């Protein structure tokens, strides 16, 4: 079989590089946060809810840049541990999320571990690189939002 040399350019794929970097960074934070019993994604979710207060699941998914189904799956262990509460809304299709006092306490307890992870990653990832990623993230979110409005003909709801 002939080598697929026409695919070589795919090895420099921006998406692949960013996803690999994201996995490596997440693993770094997960290792540092392990003594707290929280994963990096869980810690971030608790922090966002502690800062945002009670918000619809869709709005929190948008803040986190994740799909609603992924967020729902990630919520389960936090709800089971009593760290996040799901409250009813007048519109029964909407779920309101909030960090419980226990969840806020867990985030505060994990904060020194997160700070250590943040400091230790500083030598590997420069502030400029993080800012560049944030610009790319915002641009991608704008493109996704405008693309989803065109394709469905209606505005996404939170």
C-alpha cells in the first residue's frame, strides 16, 4: 500500500495542536487538584457558579464554552455530592444551577491547589499565549453563534 503522503499537512492541524495542549494542561491541573477530590473541569464549574449565582444550565454552558449535554454529564457527580443544586424554573424546560454552600466551601478549599497549578504552569505557557487562546476562543464562539442563528433561523436560548 502506498503511503498517504497527501495527508502529511494534517499533522500541523491547529485544532489537533490546541486539543493536545488542552488535554496536557487539564491533566496538569487535575494532578494538582487531586487532593481536593475535584477535577479541573469540576473546579471551574464550581467557581463559575459561585461567581455567577443561580443561572440556567444553557447560560452556564455558554460561559464554559461547552455543550449542554456535556455540562449535564459533568454535573451529575457534583449534584450527587451536594456541591451543586439544580432548582426548578417556571419554564420546566429550564434547569437552574447554583453552587451550594458546600460546593463553594469545596472550591475555596481547592483554591490553594489551583493557585499552585496556575503558578507552576506559568513557566510553560506565557501570558501572551493564554491571551491569544482567549482571542481565538471568543472569535470561535462568535462564529458558532452567528452560524447557528443562520442555520436554524432563530436565536439560541440560554
